[in-house]
């Protein structure tokens, strides 16, 4: 079962995809935020359709204490809006520190800051999606 992972940002949306068995997450693409959320959500829906994904997992930016703050509430609201257009179930999953982990991965590869900025969102989405896949498998 393919799963799409989404890392919502104010300027970019990182997108990751699992393999067909739903075991391994890989970075897919970065969508630049457009003029409207509806257009952004339509782009996500197109990816879900193209890859025949069965579920979408949206990163939930909880506070470091694990609380739902303003950013997490905004992500929950946007996940609800995405669910109305993608045609598959949408879940949220803790994404704390995924961008930090993604940046560290890219730094290990000795990438320059400019190159990291272009990739970090989709790598963060893959880190979050892999954690969701692993949690699902251990449940």
C-alpha cells in the first residue's frame, strides 16, 4: 500500500512516498506554495491519484513538550481541508525535529546550504513518513 507523506510549510510543501509495500519512505518532491491553498491541495491530490496512494500522512508540528500549539492546530485544519480533495484517508503524525534530522542527513552528505534548502522539505517528509510506517508496523 503506497502512502504519501506531507510536510506542510509556509512557503513549501515537502512530499514523500512509500514503496508499494508500505515499508520504505523516500523523498518525492517539493511543491512551492501557490496563491491559494485550494491549488496546493489540488497538487497534492494529483500526486495521490498518480501514485495510487491509499493514505496521506500530514506532519503534525507538536511543541517540544508534545502539546498542540498554534502550528499544530493549523496543520490539523489544513489536513482536514486536504482530506476533502484527495479521496483517501488523511492522518496526522508527530513531526517534531524532522527538519532538524533531515538537515543533518543532508549535511552529512556535505551539501551546501543552498542545495539543502531545496531538498530539506521532502527529506523531512520522508523522515516523518518513515517514522509513521515504523510505528504502524510495530503496533
